[in-house]
């Protein structure tokens, strides 16, 4: 898996994964020939499956953004942001990440862009000014910050 994108999860889900990881690490693997019995659902019986699940959980926990409220987030990479341009009242929704994000059905702004640098770290309701060439700057307000993957599930 090894993914650098943040993964939103509740404190309860984070704790459950930590318990599952501890339980998997505590179990001693036992070698069972595949042709002797069908242990497809039993992670203990198949060391390779057990190791894969351990790696999967470690990756999830390493990328976890633990928060109680999924709609309230901090502007950062992998977040879909909705901002309001204060001068006009217009809103814009975009993914804060890398340009050319594969499969992104929403406009992408880089963290290195003027807007990306200005809005990074903002919480909903915060105002930021970002520099625009030949302009003194534009005032924007962050309305929402939602993890990209969660937004995909909500739209489905």
C-alpha cells in the first residue's frame, strides 16, 4: 500500500486498528500446508496473509489523520477545499495536492502555488491573503476541508 496521502479516521477506528495490529503481532505464526485444509479466512494459518495485513495496518496508522468530525479539517495535501473569494463572494472547490493527480475529478492546486502556500494549515472559517501577480493580494476564506477519499465515498 505505502501511500503518502492522509487517511481520515475516528479515534475509535484508530484504536481498533492498533488493537488488531497488537493481536496480529502477538500471535505466533503456524505453518500449514495449503493443500491440507482451507484456512482462507484465518490470518494466523497463513503467515504471508498475516504479514500483508500487518503491513496494511501499519501503513494506515502511519497515514492516519485522527479527528472526531470528518467535515472539520485542516487545509493540507490530499484535502478537498472549498474557499470563498471575499471580494466577489464566489466559491471554488479544489484538491490541494500535486498537479496531474490521476483520477482527480476536481481542479488541483499544488502546495507550491500561491493559493496552496497561503491556505495550507488553515481551518474552516480562517481567512488568508495570497499573492497574485500584478495585484496586492486576494483575501479568501476556507469554508470546508475534507479528505479526498472521503469526499469520493460521499459522492457515490
